[in-house]
C-alpha cells in the first residue's frame, strides 16, 4: 500500500506566498522523480514542477521564477515554495511520486486559492 499525502494549501492574497509539502510512504520501488501538478476548474491537469532523484528541476513557463521545488529530508519528500502568487495560480495541486518501476502514485490534492 502506498500513500502520497500533501499539505499546505489554503487561501492567500495576490502577491502572497504558500509552501506545499508532500510525502510518499509505503512499499514501492525507489523514486525516480516527484512532481507537482495543478488542475484549474474546467481544464486538464498540468505539470507545474518536477524534481528528479538526481536533483534536476524543471518548471512550467507559467511558474518559472516564482515557484521553487525542493526535496525534503528524503527522496520521498518534496516541497513547493510558491511566491508572488497570482489569481491564475488558483487550483487543486497534486503531488505525484514516480517510481523507477510500477505505477505512478498520486495524492488527493490540496486546494490553493489566490484571491483578494
């Protein structure tokens, strides 16, 4: 059984910051990468940021320069620091753990709302 748990969502004003955290636990092959995805109402889920087991990071153009993905204390933990948030960042943020073998594991998602 594998669990992926996110935390840190909430309501913030435009220009504010939030930090999301994610932990994957259970029995699975070692992690290849940890991702943050975002789903805006009425749209498909899009990749926001990724960090590989080697420490390489990548970001969508819409968040580059504002969001920073980093590992926690282990390769199964990841954080997403979100600065200068915009109303267009509003959505449900999902953490995804991609193992070297087997299926991807998704969390339940956390709501991020950017509004004045």
